[in-house]
C-alpha cells in the first residue's frame, strides 16, 4: 500500500494504508500474540467507515505480525467482568462487527496463522476470508466454559450451515485451513508466501466490480 488513509496512518491498534480504492488495516496491539477487545473492534469499524466514505471500495483486514491473525478476546479481561460489564462487553463487540458486516465496501479477511474465538468472529463478519495453509481455526469456548458474545454463533450457521456451526461451537475443535475450507468458513487457502498477493487480487476484483455496478 502506498499512502496513509485519511486522518492519519494509524489508529490506536490498527495501521491503515491505502492504494487507490483499496484500504488495508493491520492489527498491531504491541503484543506478540494480539488480542481483541470491543474498543479495538470499534476502532476498526470507524476506520473502515472513514475509508469507505472517502471512496474506498475494498478493505483488507490483516495482522501486522506474520503467522498470527489474532488470538481473540483477552480471557483475563473477560474473567474479570461482572455480569453487567460482561453484557456491555458483548454488546459493544457485536455492534462493531455489525458495522463491519454492513460496511459500504467489500471487506476481506487476510488470515495467516491462528484465528480463534473473537478473531474468528471478526473474520466471519467480513465478506471474504482468504487463509494461508498454516492457519488454524477454532471457537475454544466449550473448553473454557464460555460462549462467544460477538455474533459468531449467528454468522457461522449462515456461512457454513447449521450442522457445521454446531460442530464448531460444540467441542472447541481446532480446524486446519483445509478443514475450514471444507466447512465453508473460508473461501480460499493458499501458501503463506502467496496470501497477500491473492488477497490483493481479490480486492482488485471487488474494486472492478464496484465500478461496473456504478457505471453500467
């Protein structure tokens, strides 16, 4: 990507760059394994809205760290929540992902490495999901005694079907990239070295399609 997006090149947790009508958002929380929070998801939703309002027609959601998409929510923070705070935590994250799912541009998740829990909820809120062959997918809640609160239980059945979604949420099973492809959780799997090129090709196709729809 060649230039910062409008309003600066970064938000607090997301690096933002822009190449024509394609915006790229890279998660960088400063942690070796980045975690997500409702606030971080809200930052992303706002940044995507800004880029779409300025003419962006494709948005790539990725990690600044190779080999890891995101670890999901910070479980230490989740365990410390009171019931009322937990409700707000869930509702805020849900609201942010609803905004991302309804963004005025095509959203593409670039998944390289583990994509667990809330990170999978984020990926499921995107229009397309491309993964490297070393990626792994799971909703570990059944093994932790919790259920995801950011909308994955609604989006997974729509995307993968009810039976596959039940398998995802019933056991906390970890799926390989090929397994996720077979379930319909991702749209394409490729070699790690090819992932960014394939994602940018998908984004370019989305831009071309948007122009066709606008001017036909």
